[in-house]
C-alpha cells in the first residue's frame, strides 16, 4: 500500500496577513480616538476648577461689599485654541474685574473666562462662564466647549428674585447649566458648575 502524507502548511497566506493588519489598524484607531477623548476631557477639568474658584472669590467679595463684580469682556478675547495662553500676558486693564475679586489662575490656561452681572444695582446675581476650543475644530465648523455657573438671587421660598444673565460667551442660559440626568439634556441646574449645553458636556469629546 502506498501511504499518502499531507504536507504541513507553513506560514500565513497573503489574505490572512491583510486581514490581521486591517484588524490591528481598526483597534489602533479606536484606541487613539479613546485616548484623544480622554485627553480633551482631562483638559476640560481646568474650566470646572477655575469656575468654582471664581465663584468662591465672587461670594467672598459679595460677603464683604454687598455686590458682585463683572469681568467686563471675556478674558482673553478671542477664545484660545489647542495651546495654553499665559494669564500674565493678558493686559491688566482686561482682567481688572478678576483682580478686584482676587482671582488669578495658578498657571497657563486653555479657556477664556467671564463674569456677567444681573440687572440689579448693586449686582446680586451673576453668571460665570468659560469657553474653549480644545480640539481646534471650531474654525472648521466644529464646536466650542462651554462651561458655567449660573447664580440668580433666590429668596427663602426658592423664588428667583433677580434672574441671572446670559453668559458672556452667549451660551450659558439664565436657566442654568445642563442636567444630564434628563432623557433630553437641558439647562436646569442653578448654582452648579457644569456644561452650558449638551454638546460641551458630551459629544464634543
């Protein structure tokens, strides 16, 4: 009897190699996108921390002088992009309001900041907001990332007696920052640091 032996197959076919390369490429693209979103989200933490510090400075000033202070125009203007700017490079006249309440960031920044005052004199309500373009896509039809803190004057019964203004960057609503617990995220949270719109808090990253 003649015995037949099958020849062992060595190596991979071209198709197998191409499929493997394609799979590795897809996994790398997904990992890179996830990493970029992580980096952008970590950078956005600057806005939340700075807004909270501005809020504390405003409240401290109000406790002493009975009025909040406007920043005037947003600082800096225009909005910075993917690189940080130096706070020390901003002209003193442009940041006089922040100097008056005693707020100064500890380092360079990605976001532009502003405090807008409500209609009363002296001011008893305000909105702090921040705008950034962390991924640099806004000039090409992309979106800014906007965060804020909306603080109307509220009496003991929970009634708004002096409405907060629209944020200086034109996004933060007097209704508050976005509540993501809602089926359709909407601005409902007052005196809470958060995203001014659903895009800033989610899909922009």
